[in-house]
C-alpha cells in the first residue's frame, strides 16, 4: 500500500439530502471522516445527491469537508436506489477513495450494499466505532451484533474502498472550524439517471410506532401492565418527556400494542438517551434491543427481574403506584418556571 | 411465475440465556429457526402463488451448514415447492459479499426467476446487505423495506416503509425485494405440508456445482475480515429503590431526567 500513498488518500462521505435539506448525518460523518483523514494525511469529500439543494453545501467545510461534490438531477427528487448506485459507482471508480462512509438509514443501507457489490469490495453495516489502525493504515470498523451482545471489529485488508455505514447520532457533531474548501459539480453520463425502478410517490407519516428509533426517550411496557389499557399511563409519561412508547414482545404478540412499538431483537433496536422499562422482566431478546441506551430506569415488582441488571436506576414495587406518582411529579416539575 | 425465496437459519433468540457471571450471551447448543423476516418473504411468495396458482413455483434457497436443511424443510412444510441447500466447507467464513456471490450463482443456475424475495435482515448478523448485494451481482432492479406488495403488469408495485413515510415504487420482473414484518402474517405449517416436507428431497449444491472457484467464496472470497470479537459486559451498577424508599427513587429519577435534559 505504501507506494500508493504519494497522492493524498481520499475519504468519502455519501451525504443524505431530504427535500433539499442536508440531513444532520452529513455533518456528523464529515466530522468523523475528517478525524480519520487527519490521522492518515488524507482529504475529505462529501457527495450530495438531490434534485435541487436548498442549502449551501459550503456549510460542510466547517464540519471537516475539503470538497463537496454536488449532483443535482430531477430524477433524484425521491430516493432511487438504482440511480444512486449508478452515480456513486461512476464517481467512486474515478476517485478511487480509501474509505467511503454513509448513514445506516434505510437509503444508506439500501444503496451501499449494491454499491459495494458493484465496486467488488466489502461493507460493514451499522458501525459504532471507526478508527485508522496505525501500523497498517487500515480502517478498523467496529459494529455491534446480536443487539450489542457481541462487538466485532472488522477490517477490509486488500479491497478498496473500505466501506461502512454508521447509524445516525453515533458520533458527536463536529465543532465548527474555519476550514475552506471547494464545491464541485461533476459531470455524470446522462444514461446513469435512467432507472428500471419507477417512483410512484411518497406519503408522509409514521408507521404507527412513532419512529421510536429516533427518539431521545423511550418508555416501554410489558406484561406487568396487566391489561392493554395500561399503555395509557406510558403514553402519558412518554408525551410528557417528548418520547415514544415501546413494548416487549409478549404484549405485542398479545396484540395489546402494534408491532412497530416492539423493542428487541425481533423488533427495533433503540439507543435513546433515556429508556424507561415498566413491567418488563427483561428477556435476553428484549434487553438486546435497549441495553445500549445511555440511561436505563426499570420499574418492576420482582427484585430478581433480569431487567434490573441492565438498569442504572431500579424502582422495585407496584408500577400502578409508581407510574402515577412519577407522572404527577413530572407534571409539577414542568409547571415550574 | 417463478419465485425464489432466500432464507437463513439463525439461532433462536428466545432460547438464549445470559451467563450471569460474565454478562454475555450463551449461544452454544441452542435451537435454530428460520430468520423471522424470511418467513414474511416466504409468505409473500405463497400469497402470490395462491393468487396465480397456474404455473407459479416457489423455490427456497439457503446458504449454510448441512443442518440448515431443517430450515428449508420448515419452509416446505409451509408450502414452498422445493428447497435447495447451498453448502460447502469452502463457504465457511463468508462475509455478506461472498454470501451474495453464492446466492447469485445459485439463482442463475436454478432460475430463471421472475421474483426473488428475502427478509430485510437476519436477527443474527443484522446487516441487511445480502439482498441488495445479490441484486447488484445479478444486475436486476431491487427494492428494500417492503411493507406492501401487489402485482402490476409484468412487475410489482411496492410500498417501502422508510424514515418519515411510505415510498411507492414500481419494478419490472425480474427483480429482488427485501421485506418487513408488516408485509403479512406468516401461516403455520399444515400437517399435510409437514408430511410432504418430511419426504421431500432437498438437493445440496457446493461451490463446484455452482461454477464458483474456491477463491470466490468463503473467507478467501470475502473482502472483510473479523479481527476481534468482544463481549461487552452488560450489567450496570444499579441504584435500587424498594418499598419504603420509592418516593426517594422517584425524586432521583426526576432529577436525572432534568440532568439529561429530557424534562
């Protein structure tokens, strides 16, 4: 590899643009790529694909980008996996980067695997840690598996680029710098904007679960709620905290609440700032879906409930007494100026 | 219509337990199941077959160790027409790309297929990468996160559940779709299906049968290498508040909610 290092190694970020606006992950990944590039003497490029940018791409320089490549085309108004793959494959084959990062969003997790196969290289999904290994100059990609019970560190020894997707909000947003850079509008062969996939439309709305993966607070309930209407208290608590409602698998199976609320390996893996589990004893499969939360509070009447082992704060008692008191106290707090 | 369903055998996570000392998951010797989302993919195929019984065939393909034939047999008992096991010692250590190459080769050999279906991701690796990789290797159109599916003139119309809403797309055959739980409710195997599945022959294909060289598959055919596996300890230092101290605990929680700026 050493002989190839005469020119600067290139670190690419595949940005995400929604209705003309840059998703926050553009800045997050530009910052991370900057950090990686600095340890390898490299440069950072962010690629933005959209129908029309409504934001100034130069704002990404202060997050760490040396270059921003802007591709605008009417066919990019709605996400099109085929066109994105075509355009990115074209650009990356020309640029031959060392590293490509993208968000582990539904689009990143769709485009990037197709792109990696097209470029005949590897891809690591949902990385939570990325660093350059000093001795080899290779990207170490760390990702959780089985809901965080296993952390695997992965390397792409001899294929390029080294590609990884990163769950949004994994890394802190970089502090603004004075960095300057250039905005490029690369030429793309028009045929690459043709697609066999036809977009018919987009209907806004959530899938019914309130997108609990994007929430800072998740309040979840299990069998300990005793009845489906027990979720009323949890909805109230979640609303007070600006959060979403989660559930364990047994209550989803019992149809007390819909599947999009299910937290766990066979549902959603969440990592909110605060997770409150009420009446959930803590099966392995549930805990794998929430144990990476920053702070966990558990309410359960059984002192031996496994959920307490992954909790920072445990309230051992009757949730029908505890929850109303907690809700009342939070109301009081919120009334305070 | 010819439909291929790609399935994976995964550890039964309802069956795992924690090692209390180390706080890690014990997986050895535990049961194995068909990856839950792959059952939604199979159900979608079976629903299409019910809609168009004439000439529709559902083939189920899985790459895995020899015991993965159990998973294929379960799919046969649910109503799939045939199962093909892709197994070879040389496949061991495959990353998602190398897995994609094996599945793509098998689809070409066993096809042509109009529609290829798979679960959005498996509960063990959770990468969700194999589906799109197979589509790219076959150079066919694909869609992901599919929560609704209808036939539409020589192709399919799908609903994709993504951040902030539902996107609708139309794809021509042949195409590949990865599906979500919301797509359908998988049915249970029938007694008749079970009987039929028990008798069914499940052929195994290895790398040579698929025309793949040993360099293309397994660890050698993979671009990524796992260099370290860690088992993070999950246990936290829990501040416990029991009977008599619950009010104190609630106060503490309220204070923490304030500290963490969620209140």
